[in-house]
């Protein structure tokens, strides 16, 4: 099972010591049974050495079981921590385009449902191992008493194992179906939370959403899960039934065998009675491991394999400032589900230098945001290259390259604290920006944490802008930042904030539709359906450039 491979890869040393302690515990448990059987077959007589031996075996069973359990619990909890950390690292190291294609609902299902399934299996793994060792110890003792009877028992166990595996295939098929439906359910939950306003204001839509989307999916998850777990329960009961048949054979058929004495029969009875509870426990916890295996396979199917625990290694790093950044013949192709077609984006040649303001304009869906993601290294191109001061950007230094940029996308996420920023050194500057952005009456910065982020979208964007300013990167990208601002703050953004960045030697790329401010840019790059059709300079007294600028303005 994959879950055991995961545990073994986390700490082989702990597993080996835990198994050794478990073996000692199982051996001592078997010794207790043997000693009791010996006393019973000597007409209940006992001696001081037997009493000491009994007490010693009981104490050894207790302490070795505790040690094994402690080591396995440490291993299990350490594995859970490692699982969460590794999964978080893998998500951060997975290409952005791949994450976007998977969808946030699938990632949310992995981080909640799948992690919980794996955690449940890891949590009961100590119970499984300890009880398994006890069962094996009992079978070993039964073999020492009588190999023929043990052979009969193993035959029944073999039949039980094979039939159990067959039933498991059907159970896992249903649970896998439930897991796929779980992705769809999380997508509906996402729609429920994000589309609350739309559902509240349209009763027909709300009823249709519940009756046609949410309820059928919930029932589908219910049916598949119930079916799978019922098969698991049936398999466990079938195993117990075969075990009871084995007990019946020992009791009723054993005495007819010449090789089976009353001593052997009593020993077998004690061993069987002793291992009934561990065996039932094993059968009860096995479904947890089946679901965990399905979850691990699901994680791997999303490209989030937990075997590689590292982020992209950095080799040949570059400086965090630059003199010239060149984008040369980049192409990127992706599928647009709404339009049912493959969209190809091309960037022939772009050059950026410090201290310039560049506007990126074009119609909705023309590829402006995708271009920004390619320039910032968030999307890896199929062909083409990016050069910073003559050094090519590759997969080995792409993460270092991204540190050149401070970006506020239209679908930005606002953290409630200044992560990665030494706020103690920039507290005065942060307060000045809060005043400038007129947020000082709503938000306070205390120990690097915003007092609140429960603000309007426009105000949240201002906080995101403040964070970007404090990052003090070389290249700033703003994706429709002014779209949610009132006219006053649009004016401040274009006439004060952007020129301030320019005066500090920053490169600024602004995705915008605000044509009334086009004359404030030094260059305007126009995009149409994934193609850059013009790169116009606006700062020169050049008739051709002025005509081009007027044409751009007239289109907006």
C-alpha cells in the first residue's frame, strides 16, 4: 500500500525500532498464553518461578507494547506534519498554469478531505501494527503446538485474504467514484460561498442550484461512499465468519485427529480467544487505509506527488535589480473552456529598463494578464526566452527571477500581515502610505499586522498597493488596479503613485483601460487576441507616435 511506503519513507529508523518492540510485545503475549496453557495442563499447580515468569511476561508485554505504540505515534504524528508541509511545498512549486487548470476546488478537496483521510489512516497505524504482531505471535504459538491444525487455519486465512482482496476492489471502485464526486461537490461549495449574493437575489436560480447541482452531487457522494463502506463491512464480517469456522473445526474436528491432544486443544482455544479482539480491530481499521490509498493516488494524479519534498533548486542566481530585461519570442498555449478552443499567445520582442512607465492595453480576453504572468515568470513559455542583463532565465533560476517583481493582480489575495517585510524598519513609510491612501482612519499597522482587512474591494486594493510599495522591488506590475477606485484615487494612482515609482528608478507595467491617462505613459503596448500589435512611445515629440497615441485613445 502507498500509505505504508509514505510512512516508511518518513522514518525508517523509528519504524524498525517500533516493529522490534512490537515483535517483543507479541512474543511476550504468546509466552503468557503458553504459560497459562502449561499451568492448566498440570492440573492448576504452580510454583514461584512460574508466578515470577507470568508477572515478568506481563510487564514485558506492557512495556514493549507501550514503547512500540509510543514510537509509532511519534512516527504517525511526524508523518502528518511532514505530509502537510510537503503538500504545501508541492503546491508552491507546481507551475501556476497547472494549478489553475486543476481548479481551486480540487486543491481544496486535497487539502481537506484527502489530508484527513491520510491522517485517519496514519493515526490508526500504531493500532494496526501492534494488533498484527499479536495475531502473528498467536499463529506462531499455534504452529508450535500443532502444524497440521495450523495448516488448516492458514488455509482458511488464505481463502479469507483472497476473498477480502476481491471485495476490496469493488469497495475501492465505489470509494474512488465518491472521491471524484467530492471534487464536484467542492466546486459547488465554492459557487455557494462566492455566489451567495447572486443566489439570494434570484429565487429560481437558488432553487435550480440546489435541485440540479448541489443535491444530486451530495447524494452521489453519499451513495458511492455507503456502497464502498458497506462492501468493506461485508468483507470484514466475511473474514470474521471464516475465523469462526476455523474455531469450529479446531473444537469439533480437532479431537478426532490423533495428533491433537487435550493440551493442544486448550492451547489453541486460548490463542484463538486471545486474538479475536486484535483480529477484529485489524479488520475494522483496514478501510481507513483503503481510503488513504485513494487519496494518495488522487494527490499524485494532480501532479502533487509527495516523494519530491523540495522546491525548485536555485542554481546560478541573478541579482534582484537589473539594467535591461528582454523578452524574446515567447509563446504560450492554453485551453479556453468557455470558448472551447486553444488560445496561443505570442510575445515577439519586448524590452524593459529601469525608470519607465509602460501601459499594457487591449480588449477583454486579449491576453493582457497572461502576458503579465509570462513576463513575471509565473507562466513558463513553450518557446522563447527571457534575458536579464544578458543572462537567460531558466527553470534553475526562475524563482530568483520572480523576486524582481511586485505584482497586484486583479484577483489578488491580501494577507493580513506583512510577510517577508521588516515592518519595524518601514513603519514610518507604511504610515505615510496609509495616510496617502486615506486608510489611516480604517486600518492600523501593529507589529507588522493589519488591524483589519474587512474592507471594500477598492480599499483592499489600496492595502495590496501599500504592501507592494513596502516590498521595494525593481519591477512593478499592476493589473487593472484602478478599476475599483473612485476618480480621486485614480487620479492619485496615475499622477502621484506611478511617477513616484518612476522617480525611484522602478520599472512599472500597468494593465489598464483608462484612456484619459494614456498620455502619462512613456510606452503603450497594445495586445489583440494574444498578439502584440504595437509598442508605441509617447514621450517623444514625434508626429507618427502622436498619431498612434490618438488612434489608441480613440479605440477606448
